[in-house]
């Protein structure tokens, strides 16, 4: 088996271009807990709204937990059985409870002047508390999704592959694992492990067909706007 560090320090473009959704994992591959936590520590360098870091992780390793998860997976049963770990990412709808720790640590470590930390806390926490459940759900989905993307790239750097999974019973997953469903909203599942089959390549719409330039004036994205000839761009 490769050592966990074999693939480290690949250049960014090879990580980016090499990532694929992998759906076949080596059932015998195990990721040490310390390495998994290390990957998560790298992934949580992701940005989050007011740095509230609302992502939380349910890490499914054991056969018993996989058995409980299986009926909640719409498809992707094989990955649930074979991936080294299944990481269910939740967003904490009461993430502001960590605000004192986050801003307090920032002040203690000299990252943020103490007075500024206090002022920011005084502004942010009441605002977050006042959010509707719907608004907070949106906030945590954005933050946790950015982190999840980062996790998938970090995994590649460690020589692992991932399958992001949105097809699961969102309404039942927290309770099934004894997690408070009123506080924690499931966002996405990331299956992670050693690929036994590479993922498929997939087509991407080119950015030029998706973009509005600010002179587009009511056109569809991709319809004109860019000065193709001046830019030396030829349309297909
Ligand atoms: C939010 C989200 C939900 C997804 N849900 C599933 C899923 O339920 N099952 C699955 O096999 N793949 C799922 N995928 C993977 C996509 O099918 C895959 O990312 C897409 O086809 C592009 O392929 P690539 O990841 O190899 O570039 C999901 C991806 C995202 C971003």
C-alpha cells in the first residue's frame, strides 16, 4: 500500500484536474484516524461567513454504522460499504455558540486585537441569533460546501479519492445517529478511500458560455458581451 504521503506535494493543477467522482473503493483500505483528522484540519482552512466555521462531521467507519446508514442512501450503496470512511457533513444552525471560542482564541493568539474581537462578537452574535432557520440553513450550506470541496482536493493530495453524495434521506440522518436534527442540518456526504477504478471524465460547459459581462444588457449568459476578436477568442 502507498504510504499516506506518497502523493503529497503534487502541483495544484494535477490535483484539480485529477479529481473525479470515484464510485469504486478498496474495501480493505483503512485511513488512520489521525490522518483523517489531519485532512479535515486542512479542509477547514476554507473560508466561512464571519469565520463561524459551522461545519460538523459525522465519521462513519464501523460495519454497524454503515448498516444503519445504508437504508438512508438512495443510491451509492456500494460506496457506503466499501469506502474507507463516509463523512456526513452537517451544518450547525447554532454555530454562534462557538463564537466566543473562535474570537477569543483569535484575540489570545494576537491574530485580532482584543477590543476588535469584542466589537465583532457584539455585532455578529446577535445578528446570527436573529436569522430565521431558513436563512441560517442557507449560510451553513454555503460554508460547509466550500469546506467539502476543499476536503475533496485535500484527499487527492493524500492519495485518496472521493464521492460527493447528495442523494440520501436528509430528514432521517441526524436522528438515526443520535444527532439533534433541530440544531444540525445535513449538507452533503463525502465517501473517501482508495480507488479501485478511476472515475469517469466528465464534460464542463466553458465559462465563456456561462458568463454575463457587465455590458450584456438582458442577454443570456454567453451571448456576446466579450469582444471576441479583440481578445483573439474564436467561437466553436
Ligand atoms: C452536491 C452534489 C451531489 C452529488 N450527489 C451524488 C450522488 O448522490 N451520487 C453520486 O454517485 N454522485 C453524486 N455527485 C457527484 C456528481 O455526479 C459528479 O460530481 C459530477 O457528475 C461530475 O463528475 P466529477 O465529480 O467526476 O467531476 C454529487 C455531486 C455534488 C456536487
